[in-house]
C-alpha cells in the first residue's frame, strides 16, 4: 500500500485527473490530507483565530496563539515558511473530495506538530476542513477510522474506545 501526502507529491497544485486516479487505484494508494498545514501556510493569523475558537478545552496556552497572532509572529512565520496560495488550498480541498468520491481511501492527516499545526486542536479542525471540502460530517469522521483489509476494502472501525468516542464527538460538533 502506498500513501500520498504532501511530502511525496503535491495534490494542491492542480485538480487531480483520471490518469492520476487510475494510477492510485493500480498501486493501491491512499491519500492522507494535510489541509490543516496548508491552511496555516495560507494565513497563519486566520488559522490561529480558528484554532483558538475551536479550542473549547483550552488545551493550547493563550500565549501560543498570541505569538502567532502578533504582527511580528505572523510576519516571521510567513517569512520562514512562505505563503501557500489560496487557490492551491482550494485545489487541495477539491482533490480530497474528488478522491473520496471515486473511492480512493482518504485519511485525515494534519501534520500536527509542524510549526503552526497545534497538537490537540488541529486534528479536530482538519475534520471541519474536510466538511468544507464537500464531505459530509459522517464521511469526514470515516477518514479518521479507515483501515485497509486489502485492495479497496476500506471500512470504518467500530470498536469502542475513548479515541472512537472523541471522533464521534468531533463529528457531532461538525453537525451542530
């Protein structure tokens, strides 16, 4: 099984085409999204405001958000990482939706731990970004629970666990 994400190939430069999808199928590839990372690279200040609003349990210190939200912090972030073009973020969302729709296993990924993608919050917002991309809340939830049993036999797990309960809570939040 091969997994595609931003390190191997950029699925944000242009819409995926039928040939690319055929190659993914032929090779049994999955696609791991990194919409959170792309969103932070597009506008770190807007991203931090969104993360702060989603951080209902205050798992990230206000000081962290404030550093990114400061004029100097945002300037330094984008000076180091550059600015991801908004149209590329649009391609990334559209491609995640298209790949999901044609049956390519799509897995929610955030690059949590990368600068600006904050542990404890970004993974929840990744699901919101998938819903914005056109997936239903239930489909977005499925991207967190997919397992591979063989070629194109992806299924959601249903084993009870605190992790599963957290994912269900995220989905419930998305539907409110």
